[in-house]
């Protein structure tokens, strides 16, 4: 079980990261020539989770990027119960595993709170055995995080000034 003070520090950092990256999602989504996202975080989970894992690691937490993909395309065969289990079934998704918890700041696209922290074994999350993205997309994800990292490091926002009631913590 993760100590309450550590959970509070994780929650504060995840909240600050969410507030930092929210306007960046608009940049990322405007560069994509597809349909507009339903929520600003839609289609950003890989980059956002990679960023969050780096931010947590920079503060001394053991954090790792995780993902699951139930199918490689909308018409492709099922690979299994991987990703995030939404009301519509398993969805491709990425999140961060940090100690005994999952930290997810893009699950709001599935109706979860903007900062979603749950037990590492929450049944809605199922990690696949590998990153199914093509190598060029893995590199693009890394570049996207590398590009915003200096902005994060210069960010003067203090997590203690955030309004915690805006976000939910549901770890069991």
C-alpha cells in the first residue's frame, strides 16, 4: 500500500501535469488533420503518459509508461482484453504505473475524472505485453515529450496552489 503522504505527492504532481499539458493537447490535436476530439485529451494518452512518467521519475518516483491495445485497427481482429475498459468495451490506452497505483491524466476521454489515480490492479486497466505503435510513432511520441519538457521544467506552477476538489482520487 502506498503511504498517504506519497499518494498526496503523486496526486499533486499529476494535477500540476494535467493543468500544464491541457493547452498542449490543443496544439497536438490541431496538428492532426482528423476529426475534432470529443475531449481535449482524446488521442493524446501515449504522449501524455510518457510525459507524466518522466515528470514523476524526475521527482524520484518509480514510474513507468504502460499501455494496452485490444486491436490494431477498428476493423482488425481482437488481440485481447487490453487497454482501458470503458462502457463501450476495451479501448486502446496508455497510462503510468507508479508504485502500487495507476496514474492516468487522460482517462477523462472515457468518463473518468481528469486526474485518475487507482489501485495498480484496477480491473479497468490491462497492460499489453508490448507497445504496438509503429517505430516512427514511438519516435514521434518521444519527440513530442522532449519538445515540451523544457517548458515543464521552467513551469512555476506550484501543485500546492491547485484546487484538489477538481480531481478525484479513488485508490482502494
